[in-house]
C-alpha cells in the first residue's frame, strides 16, 4: 500500500496539473492501459480522423473484450491543430504522464514529428493517418508502426493505373508541404518509369488555399492528359469541384486524385465524383467482415462512415491489445518490446483481414483500386465504390531494402 | 502562340479574369468592413464568420424551406443583417466608448463561437450547394472556358459595390451616416436617432458579408472555415485601401485579386503572401493607405 501511494505521489509530482493516470500502483491492482488519440479535431483533416478515429479505438477495446479480460483501458484525445510543434509537445506530455500508446495522427509533418518523440521516449506509436513513406524509410524507429497506407502505395496504385490506361503526360497540383511533395515525387517517378512525362507542376500554399482555378487553368493550358492532385481532404474536394466548373474533364483531361477518402467522395457528391479512380486499403462495403465491423462502429459515429485511416485505428488498437496481453501488461510502457511483439504476431481483424507487420514497422495489407459509382448505381447510403483491382500486400508497399530504414539489416 | 515572359497570352488573359472574380469577393467583404470601421470604429473580426453564416443560411433555405438561389440572394442578407442588428443592440453597442482593441477582441470571440458552432454541427468538410439553373454552364471564350456563374459573380459584385458606394456618398441617408460618425451629438440634436442609425449600419455591413456568402456558396464548398480563410486577406485589402475608405476598399479589392492571379502563374508558392508584401510596401510609402486620409 505504501509503495502504491508513493508511486502515485511521484507520478502526480512529475506530471504537475496534467497528470493522466496514477500508473504503477494502479496497474499492479488491475490491468490498466491508457491510449491517446492524437488527431485533427477541428481542421481540414477532422472528418478523416478526429471523432471517428476515437470511436474506432473504442470499438477495438469493446470487440477485444477488454472488460471481460480484466482490463481497464482509458482513451484520451488531443488536437494537434496540424502543427508539428503542438503535436510533438502533446505526445511528450502524454508519454511522460503514463500514456502507453499513441495512435492516428493525420498530417505527415505532425506524424514525423511525433515519431521522433516516440523513439526518444520508447513508447508505442501507431500512425494510421499520415501518408509519408518516410515513417518506414529513413525516419523509421523501433517503437513506431505505420498502419493503413502510404505515399508509395498511392502513387503506384492510382498513378500506375492511370498510366496503364494511356495517361502518359501529367500535370501536378501539389500541396506545398512534406506530404504533397513526396506524393508528387513518387508519382512522377512511377509515370516516368512507365515511359510517361511530367509537363508541369504547381505547388500551392498549404493550408490557406481555397481557390484552385488559377492552377487548374495552368494545368489546362499545359495540354497534359492527366491532372495529378497531390493533396488531400478539403483541398482535393475543392480542386475536383472547380475542375468540373472550368470544363477540365469535358476537355478530355483525366483527374488522378492521389489521395481520396470515402469521406471526400461523400462531401463532393457522386455527381462530381463519379468515375474517379482511387486507392484505399479499406472500404466498408468490401466484404462481410468489413460490413460487420462498420455495422458495429456506426452507432458511435452515425454521420461519418469510417475511412481507411479510421479503420486503421481500430485494427492497430486491437493488435496492440493482443500484443500487450501476450507479453504482460507490465511491459506495456516499453514501446520497443510491445512493437517487437506486434511484429511477431500476424494481425487478423474485420477491417483488414489477415495481415502482418514488417521489420521496418510497415503494416502489410492489400490495397484496392476503386472507381467511384455513378449516382444511379449507388443503392444504399455511402455505397460509392466499384472494385477494379486488388494488389497483394507484398506488392502494395515499397520493398524494404530500398527504403533506407536503419532497423533493417542489409 | 504569343508568349509574354514565357507564359502563353491566353493563360494570362484567363488569370486576369480569375483575378477579377477573386477580387469581387475581396471588394465586397472589404467594403462591408470599411463601412463598419468608418462609421462605427469597430474592427469587425466577425466579418468572415458572417460571410460563412450567409453561405450556410443559403444552403439551409434551400434544404429546409426549398427557397432557391434567387430567393436566398434576398433572404439570406436580410436574415444575417437582422442577426447583425441584434448583435449590435445587445453586445457591440456596449463597447463604443472603450478602446478600439476591445471591439477587435469581442468580434474575434464572436467569430470563433460562430465558426465553432458550425464546425460542431456540420463538420469541417461542410456541405455542397449547386449553382442555379441557367448559370450552371460554361462558355468558351477562346482563351479559356468561363463558368457562366463566375462571370455572373463579377457582374453582381460590380453592381453591389457601385450601389453601396452611391448610397453612402450620394444620398441623404449616406450623408446622415457620415455626419453621425463625425459628430454624433450634433446629429442627434437635429432629431436623428443616432443609435438606430449605427445599428442599421452594422446590420447593413454584415448583410453585405452575407450577400458575398450567397454568391460564394455555389463556387466553394460551404464550410465553417471559408470565412477565416479569406478574412486575413480582406483585412490587408482594407489596410492597403485606407481604413474606412469605401471607394478605396473596392478598387483595392479588385486590384489585389488581379495581382494574386498573376502571382499564381509566375510564382505559385508566393500567392498567399503577395497581398501582405504589397501591404508592407504601401504602409511604408503611405501609412494611411492608398486612399486613406492622414489624420
């Protein structure tokens, strides 16, 4: 009892007013864990992360049967406001105050900043919502796992499909930050490798741009066959809507939205989105298991169906819990140990099926190339996609050797 | 093809037109700000939020009451204008005698509240609103496809700006408004109800923002952040034009829209800052702004 009181006191002192949990003492009594959802709750990415991500984490805890197994799991949330310094500060504070695992994190700039904090503090970090493939490349570390998708998958799947359809000359409209630049560069490489050319590129200021008409006009006057959108969220929705207004698609130019979530399609409406080709690693209406998962989680997020990144929060949390249970809850605060265990066990859940985690921290799942349905073809709410093609996991992501991750022994 | 500075001429023509379209919004919003500041001495940071509310009211009128775009063009500014009058009567009125910074803080807070409520209710992605029938098509101008609706926006903005300017500068009501700000006590002595005049001014300024919101609804996705995205630039326009100068705000709005359009072609990453670069230069050369009177 004395021991427990002392450790509670110690934690409270260390944490100041921001204490999250009295940890070691409480953990000895019951099996306690804290999960922090760090996301965008109010900005451009809040529909693809935010509240629905939190709902998915709760769903994982419920589905795993935490209560029946004697676990007491607390979920806290924080808004990184799309600022790397805010995100890194929040992560540091959480890790210092007993948060065992941090998950979600849309926005690659913030995602990378938190990866260094997780490495430094040796805490489990599951990034489900950033796109940058640097997380499993030069910036990889022993306590970080990159779930769901990355820029390599997007550029190769969507980009490759467009080139295969005859779209050889490209013009890029790029969100001018870590994610947009990387997505553009990787897609350019795919296009060039397939014998295509990049005839132009505009990098617009992120996140303050709302009017894309100037850039669209430049794309049109370039005479390119494909307009590559290396952006995400609200920006993608705006660029596609405006492309329609300026007759871009009527004049024969094809749009390659390199990162489009189902929530974006919902925001645009099928009238505008129809015919777009896009890549996701999860779609709620893909098979019986994904439908079952969606049916369970929807009451927690009734107006927003889960995107692939949000489903990744479900899958990641579930696997984390299994791993912690396997190595013992007392080791849960050792990020490298938990992640090593997570890599040892194959994953299996309703959202992604049977997958695995590679040595460099890459979650290996198949990706799906979809085409957005016409308004008449959609029969139920959010029934938006036709499946065109499935890429198996080992071809979806970059080969480990070429990525430059220091964890991988050559 | 004729090239100027390495860019094809048709592209530059296109940009000129696009600049005018963006300039229309800058002009309409900065004019409302200039009126409110000129007459009430309130730096209305809630102006962008009113623009956003105008767009959402347009959407709500159609979705819930089946009032179409043309009806919204009248109804939305009236509704938001009345809301503005209510705000003036209840909160804004109380700070006229305080330092100008209090007005800035109060309206900034109001903007945050309105934006927060909209985000909570609609989510950040917002809702979509279609252009009215008859204005939905595209015309081929030879050098570019011009969506008819965008052409309509420029035309509407010119009419609205011209009418408002004339109202303030050339009518008896406008003269009273201007007199009331110069010397409220004297105007009151002539039997004019000055508090009511000020409430109407605030309501009118806010209604202009809402009207711009109606025009913007079919162009951009109607979302809670649409006002805050624009408001920084609009403030810069007011400062460049000269605080409180209505004609200055209109001209500067259109001019900066065009400058921004050309920056998009020659150096896209600079398009977000070019307005502020111009602002810095103008403030160095003419601290009162291009059309402002030095105190």
